[in-house]
C-alpha cells in the first residue's frame, strides 16, 4: 500500500491534479469522461469480507481509479491505533491498470456501474477527488460502518450531484451487527470478537442508506437509485472480472465454532463443580485458569469501553461481567490471606451475571450466543467457590497435611473426651 501511495504521488504530480496556474477540466472535456462505481466482491481476508468500493473516471487519455481503502501497515503504532479506533485511511488516485490485478489474481468478482452524471457534475466530482487526494488532505479517520470506502463515495456523489440522489430506503438487515453477521457467516470467531468488543452502537435500527456501508449493498441500492429530477443514477452495468462465486474461505466446521467451544467449556465446568462439591475441595488450578482467561478478555473490553475513540465500543453491557475484576480470583486463590478477595469477586459475579442474564432480553444490545454458556459457567464457578469458602471446607487439591502441633492438639482432645 505504501508503494502505491508513493507511485500515486508521482502520477498526480504528472498531470492527475491541476498544477498551479492550470485550470480545472472544462465541460467539453467532461463530455468525454465517464464516472463509474467499481464494486469488488468479498475476499478471504477478514478486512475483505464486506468487499470493496472505488470510483473510476475514464475517457480520452484518462483511466484512473480513486480508492478510499488505502492504509499503511508500517504506520507508527498501527495495531494500537487500530484497536483504539484511530486508524487513518487514505484517498489515493492512480491508474486503473494498477487496480485490477489484485482482484483478478484472487479470483474476486468485480462489477462496474456507469453513473448518469451531467458534465457539470463530473467536473465537480473530479475536482473534489483531486483536491482530497493531495498529501495534506488525503487521510481520514476510518470508521468501519460510518466512514469507509463506500460511505465516502456516497458523500462525494451527494456533493457533486446537481439534484438529490434518492436511494431505495427498504431495510434488509435492520442493524449494523445483523448486516455484519451476514457477511461474516463463514468467520464465526471474527464475528465473536466483534460481538464482544462492540456494544449497543451497532444495534440501533438503521435507515436504508445506512445499510450501504457494505459495498455489495451499495451496488444493489445504486442500481435502483434516481436523481430528484428523474434521471436514473446508473446507466450501464458490466462485469469486469467474473471471478468465482465465493472467494471467501469455506464455513468453519461446527465443532470448531465459538458456540461449540463455549458449550463444551460450560459442560466441563459443571463436571468440575460437581466433582469438587463431592470431594469438598476446589481444584485450584482449574478455577485460576478459568478466571484468568475471563479476566484477560475483560481487560480488552475495559480498554475498548473507556479508552477507544470508536463510538460503537461504548456502552457495552458485557462490561458488567467481562472486566479486569475477574483477574482477582485467578491470583488470590493461591494464598490464604488473599482468598477473601476471591470470595468477594465471586459474590459480585453471582449478582452481576444473574442480573445481566435477567435484564438482557429487555435491552437492545445484541450478543453472540456463545457468550451465554460462558456467563453461566462463571456463575457456577462463583457459587462453587463461595460454597467452599469456610476455613473447614476451603480445601484445595494438593493441600499440605496438617502441622504436627495441630495433630497433637487433636490427639489431646480425643484423649480428654475418652476420659
């Protein structure tokens, strides 16, 4: 991506953008230009699952693509900024011949829709793209559902159009999360992570236009869109690369899905709790491992809710359960003087998880189904921990035998009773 950016700057300086003192394209030139939407089908990488959208401007001596989906992995603190919701993408314009090989090589279908723009609208759109692609203005703060490669094009078409563009306002998915689940169906672990990380900001009822954040949906709605003056938005459609029907990976086997794993863990927890209850001992390493994993997940959720700039991460009802407090039992179970802290968090978990499960059907945030077996497992572990909390019953597998002094004291008490 960085190489494309560098080459593009050279291309822009060579004539794609107006040099000082030069005039913008005239209406005569725009008569010979065609603006089209380029829709690329989903690919196998997680960032390709919703496809990609770009603009193409072609005509006599001109064939360029304008791409809002360029980013640089080498950017400083890229991963940290991505998690925090501060990912910067770029608009880059470059020759269309550089664009297609990637999609042809991966077997991804590419469809072109010629737009029914007037010469004046074509001039305005090209001017907007040229100015925005300059080095000092090409970056923008990427938002997966509200400011991406598709929504940016929608905004620029609105700015360039001489009359309002009317899109089909029918609803197919209802919320951002439901639409994402449709396109992530073969990647359940990726969707599981999204469902944990992003809160109720993905679950409010959408308007038809908001569903167009996915390029595939944008292509479908653009096909039936019209200008307020009656012109259809799209005047011709063609397939540039047939590709394969589905370039994503195949479905994840059922036994490897988050739901199967979650239910399996819950079953193991039930067996462990019953086993420990019969023996009146806690298998300390198992409890510590369980709370440690839940606690690490809670640390990520806590960071996203309170420190991420992405508005969809907060509020997140799961923070009631998935929070850093779960690390306390994982650590404090190993020392006698810290065990009361573990019991205190277990008491909190019983109240918090029970309330969350009761209230969940009455609030609007949606959760991944695999969350609930894990929440129930946490509830059972906490009840078991409290049940065996007293000094006489709080015994652990591998506990050292009683001291000689305690044995002598017990022996003396027995002799006294016999007398």
